[in-house]
C-alpha cells in the first residue's frame, strides 16, 4: 500500500481469531463506518473465512497463540491509530469517526479509552440493543482531578472526557508481599489502566514498542519465552513503561453510553490462565519499577489455585 493510501486509513482494528466468530459479530464489525481497516490474524493451518470486503486484511501468524497472532496484526496495521479487539467484542459503528474527532482535538494524546459495557453472554437482548449516539467530543468538557474536584470519576458516572494518567510505575516495591502472600494491592488504585485491548492507541507508539517487547522475551541467548496468555496487560503496561513520564496525562476516557460491548462468560467456562508468566517479563525488563514487582508477587501466589483449576478441568473433560 502506498503512502497516499496509508493516509486514508484512520483506524486499524486488529483481531486474532480461530475463525469461529459468529456471522452476527462479523456483520456488526463491517458496519463500522469511516476510513477503517480490519486485520484478522489466523494461526497456521486454519483456513480463513472468505469475506468480500476490501477493508479486510487477512494474515497468518507463524505460530498459534494470543501474543504471536496479535503481534503480527499490530505490526501490519496501516492506520494512524489501533484498536485491538477479540472476536466476540462489539464496537460502535461510529468509532472511526470518534477517533478522528478526538485526536484532532487532542493530537498529543497517546490513547482514547472507550467506555466499555460488560455484558453476560446469556443477555442476548442487551448484546443486540441498538447503539446510543456517541457524545460529540468537541462539546465535552474535560474532567480533571483537582483539589476542588478530587474524585472526578464519580463512580463511573462522569459526564465529560476524564483525564487518564499514566500508570504509576515508579511506586516502591512493597516487600510485605514476600511475607504476606494475600496482601491486597493498593498501588493499582486509581483510573489509570493496565490493559491494551478495547483502547484506541497511536500506532507509532505501539509499533515502536513491539520490537523492544520481542527482545524482552529473550531469557538466555536464543531461548525465547513467549507467554500463551496475558498479552493484553503485558503490552498495555510495556508501552507505558517504554515511554514513561511520571504523572503524565496520556489521554482521556469517554463517558457513557458505551462504545464497546465486552461479552463476559461464567468463570467456570474460561480456561485457566497464567498471567504471572507475562508479569515476570515486565519486572525482568523494567526492574526499576516497583509497580511491576508488586504486580508479579501479588499474582504469584495465585498460581497453585490456577493449577488446581487446570487439573480439575482436565478431569472434567475425561468424564
């Protein structure tokens, strides 16, 4: 694609998939208007669905897995901005126009955090409810944390564009985690975020961080450690760490009504995930940030429980 065509793409929506997405999900994805590109990334040996839409780019990852498939998609994104979705996430059809308007008003922002509704998979009426109109970002006031307004979040009911600070990575390591395994974390409180998905990012920041993230997976010589899960949080925090500036406002959070619908499943239906494996990569690559050590040790003690869930799941399948 030449540079002139590249300028026409505002938003690249990147989705790793096994091709098991529903027709309803695909129909809704293709309803998104504006200068948008859809990137579907398949693992090897899976035949891609034939979709007659010139906006779709189908790629095949060299390996199966969340990290590798999403990595391939993000590196090949041609839009000025990126939105990572799973193949059961629904997004507002006007999200591309929202992206264009927001970053025209705030060109220095790293991200635009979309308002997300978490909906039970059984609530079909809520999933298929018509979308409400997105508020005009040019008419929204900016909600800031000040001495006069110390709690602008308003328990999620803020009405303007809520300023989003960078994650407070320079927090000190709390050594109590070494003694008290179930100590509750406090350094993650606030309305910064850790995850990458369902948030609109500036492509240049993400694509600058990806090669360095690939280096972070090398543990000894040519030995590479690629987590099978946890890439969502790994990448979200890695980008913030690479470009870290203390107390920086990196973007804004859209108010309600929602622009993303995240379909939630019963925890018993979800496969066990060892997020601690990706957390240790952050602590190892950025040892100066106590926030990552607190994250790692707070999740480490959940590993036996995850192993137990995995064993139980295997025995259940055999029955």
